[in-house]
C-alpha cells in the first residue's frame, strides 16, 4: 500500500508517457464536450429565461429530468444510437473519443441550460426594463444579458467541466476503455483498481483531485473577483 | 398641403406629440389607470406629473413611454403606436438607476455603440460627456459602485447622449441630496434649452414648481387636471388638487 503511494508519485514525477496520454485524452474529451455543450446550452438557457413560448414548461421539466439522469443511462442511450444496428451505426463512432464527447456533451448540456436559465432570469429581472428602454431587439437583449452574466456563466462552465471530467459510467460504455484510444483517467482508475494495480490508479486519482482543486479555485477567484468589482454597491 | 407630403416621412422618426387616450390598466382586479387621458405637445418644455402615492404616476409614465401596454385605450407617438425603432428616440430614467456591470465610461460607450458609433469614437464622445458633467473622475469606476447621486447623474447622461426627442423621468431625485438634485435639474434645464421635451414624475412639489412648464395632476388613476404650471399652483381647479397642494389629501 505504501509502496503503491510511492510508485504513484514516481509515475507522476517521471511524466510517464501512458499517464500523460491518458490525462491528455481526458482533458481533450471533456473540454470539447463543455465547448459544444456551451454552444447549445447558453443560447437555449437564455431563450428559456427570456421568452415565453408554447412548450416552455415542458422544456424546463425535460431539462430538469435530463439533469438528474444517471451517467450510465446516458451511456447506454448513446451506445444504442451508435452501435452497429443503431440509427447512427453507419458512422462507426462507437469506442472512439468522439463517442465519449457525445456522451459527456449530453451530460453537461442540461446543467448548462439550467444554470444559464437561472443566471439570465435573475439578470433579466434586474436589467430587462432598462434594456427595453435602450430599444434593443430580443437578440441584442439576450447577448447583453449573457455578457453581463459572464462571471457567473464561467462558473457554470467550470461546473460542467467538473461533471464531465469526473464521469466514468458513460465514457466506459461508449468508449470501452481501450488502451491508447479511449482510456481516460476515470476509466483507467476503474480498470487498474479492479486489477489490483493501485499505483497508476492512485497517480490518476491525484491528478483528478488536483484538477478538481484547480476548477474550484478558478470558480472561487471568479466569484471573488465578481464580488469585489461587480456587486451592486449603492449608497 | 406640405403636411400630407411630410407626414409619412416624419412618422418614421418622430415621437412627439405623445397622446394617451382613455388609458385603462388593470392588475389583480384593481383599476390602476382609469381612463387616463393626456397629450404632450411637440417641442421643448417640462411636463411634470404629480399626485398622491399610488395615484398611478409611474404606471402612466411607463405606459406613455411604451413600456406598459394598456388594457384599454391607446398610446400614440406622432399618431401611431409606439415601436422599438422610435423607442430609441426616447429616454427613460428610472427612480432606481440600472447600471450595466461595467465602468461608468463603458456604460456610455455601450449606448453610443447601439446608435452606430464605433468603439473608438464612442470612447472619445463618452469621455467628453463625462468631463462636461463633472464625472470624469469616476470614468474608470465600476458604475454599480458609484454613489446614488453619481449613478443617477450617469443614468441621466446616458439617456441624454443619444439626444432623445423626449425624456421620461420617474422621481429621479427621490433619494438624492440637495447638491445632486441641483446637478440633475441643471442638466435637465440645459437639455430643455436645446429642445428636449421632459416628462417628469416627482413627489417634490418644490421641484415641480422649479421645473414645470405644465402640470398634470393624477388622482386615483385619472388625470384630474392638466395645465400651465403657474396657473395650476395659483388656482387649482379641483378640490382634490387643492387638498393635495395643502398637504392634507387623504386617500
Ligand atoms: N404590476 C402591478 N401589479 C399590481 N399592482 C400594481 C402593479 N404596478 C403598480 N401597481 C399598483 O398600482 C398603483 C399605482 O402604482 P404607481 O403607478 O407605482 O403609483 P405612483 O407612482 O403614483 O406612486 C399602486 O397601488 C400599485 O400598488
Ligand atoms: Mg411611482
């Protein structure tokens, strides 16, 4: 056990090539997922926050339901779509990093929609009338609200990234944990631990803890900065 | 006649005169504006709306500005209903100023860019305006951190840099000290001399006497009096207005 700890640090210290490859793939997959999720989630969240349209209530229920979906269920869903007999089987995406990006995107989108909706709705209550006074179009209003909420929205993106990078069930199902192809930090930890190879698992665990710490520190710095510069201060 | 040629063109860009015709606004089963009728003529000057708390002054001014759609009756700007494009020719200063999360300078630059200035030109123009109004010192300060008086002066400036045809103000000096109130009134007077029409709600009768060319007296959602300011203060026509001026109007 103590041996494993030392080996873990040795692995980290030696910048082991396998280790670096796994970390790199995890980061690439999760960053891509968050980026795509942001492109979908920010506009949709803002739209739901600022516009009344038929089906809006249903959309909110759907988003909340999706947010609560267990990652393995999302993994299963994507697996069924991408498997050879599934609707997207012809694309041959199963067991590729792209499949993992798809699964993580689906996990992150509902979070981003829900958080964006809340952030933009609060800002709209504060600024909406003034923006209408400025004579903005709907889209200009939404863009301005997103810009005004940039600090809080960045925190939401970090939360999405946290969920993506820490997730194991979905990427295991659609990625398959194939060495040098789809092995991520979390799937490697699961596999290595089950084989009793604790050193690599612990090294990756330490990296994940470090990333979680970094994400939280970034979120806190943003909030702190936002509080210091941006909090309404009226005398 | 000239008018028939001019009208279709003018209607595009012109807001004044503003007319509210039998405006009714109901909320939660209460009639808040009760067939309020009012017209505000084209041209420079100050129309002051006064009346007891809860009379519907804020609602009336927001309806005239096109921010509230009446349940019955209609508002027209130069003969046609308010639209977003012409809303850009109006300004509105809220009782509690709403500042964007950026510096004082950038709050001005933001609206200038909406009206077609590029960033560089907007900055120069904005800085000049801040300097002209004694706000240069706070140009780089986050606008939401400014004092109430500074925010309100900035809100007024932000509305005025676009050179609107008409400016609505809802109790802009309600929470301000005398010096800030004076600064705001000076700023307004300068703009009126340059041709602005001001529609102002105030609780402050002294302010109403200082600024008003024309008084609108609102009572329980109805316009009870509208007329020349001196005349109104000298001899209010209704018992309600007399009681209000005497300070003993009980709702
Ligand atoms: N959106 C609303 N819903 C319900 N009641 C409202 C709403 N807006 C205003 N009121 C009510 O309408 C009345 C007039 O409000 P307001 O125009 O703010 O009065 P004033 O500005 O003259 O003090 C008040 O009694 C207020 O409570
Ligand atoms: Mg009011």
